[in-house]
C-alpha cells in the first residue's frame, strides 16, 4: 500500500505556502522564497503577502533553472543553524545560501531520519552506509542511534559541510568517503564487505570525483543488485528517489527484485499552513527486524 510521509515534529521548519512553481518556507527565523517545480497550482497567499514575509528570495538564471542568485533583505542571513529533535538528541544543521537554491537540508526526510534512528537503536554497533549522502541528515540520525557510519559523497565541500553538522550536533567519528557511489559499492561487493543498513538518495544525473558518470535510469538496477550483496541478513534499507515523474512502484520493484521483500513505499511531502501537500519525492524502505 502506498503511504504518505511528512515531518510531524520539526519546530524549526515550516512550509508557509506554495504555488506558481515556487514555495515560501521558514527555516528557524529565516523565511525564504525558492523555485519549486512540483507546485503547479496557484498559491493561497498573494505575491505581496509572500514578499512581506520573506527575508531572502532566490532568483533563477534565465537559462538554467537550478542556478541563480539570492536577493538579500535587511534581515537576511547567509548562514545560520536549525535543529531537528530526535528522541533525546538534537540534530543540528548549518544552513547556507548556495547558487543551486539549496540550503543544506531536505526537511521532508525527517520521517526517514526517525526510521533510521529506530533501526540503529535496536541493533548493537550497526554498520551503516549512506550513499549520495549530501550534508548528512541520515548520517546524523544513524550516528545518534549508535551506529558506525560511512558517509559517502563525491563532493569534498559537501563532506566538509557534513562534518560541521556532526560537530555542531555533538557527535564524532563518522567515516568520510570521497568517492563515486557506484564504484565504491562494486568494490565493497568484491571485498565481501557487509553493512547492517544502507541509505541511498541517488540523483538523476551526477559526476564522481574523478569524472565518473552516474545516470540513474541506466545504473540504478545494477547498483541495487550490488547493495543487496553487501547488506547483512536482518539489515535495513532506505531508498529515496527525487526525479519528477518516477513512481513509487519503481522503487518497490527494485527492492522486491533484489532484496526479496515487499517494502513500505510512498511519497514524501510537506504540508503548508492550510494543509495543501507539496510532494517532494518517493521512498521505499524496510527493516528485516521489524
């Protein structure tokens, strides 16, 4: 059965409104307007109301939607912190304005962080691999749950950003891997290395640190096959897919084929102030110990 998953306890984050291919969000004490291709309906609030609320607005380049510049207001911050309460801990995220409209966090993942934390707490010294790991919300959740964590990304700047989040969260000893995810997993398979949990958030396209190409549609099946070979019996997995147009059934098929289990599948979303749901990706996950 397909379900929907959204943050339920995230005081430092709020989707205020969305529409006309944009969204206005609050991160801590900062309110920002950013592009959002999934917001195809008209917003509830007027453009004037949006601009009266916003501290900072992202202006895309004319010829490249994902890149642009931030228009700063008098109360704008270019870097600041927010927190996510996880059990008796706080995950601390150091946010930054980037030229790719991102800030260093995907709040819709909060439900998966809870799931990862619970999976790790029920295991003794779990070994967890986080692929395409970005700034590490999932890595922090696994580490908070007591796991040994291998955090892999192909961008050194992003690894440094994650290290800052780890230290701000009062944690240590996450293992950093600067490598192409596909190549790393294939090598771990040859080495017969095993993990108790695997988390992966593959983009549609990407480049490894040495120019390796990642094309999800043509490579995801082989990657999932290799992940199945390095997951311990009794392990857990979280797969997220963000590309527009992909069905949760694709994620379900990949997991069923390679892990021989029917996963929990669904859509990630965040609700605005009046309850309109903004879809922000699909997921498939399972825990063999559940």
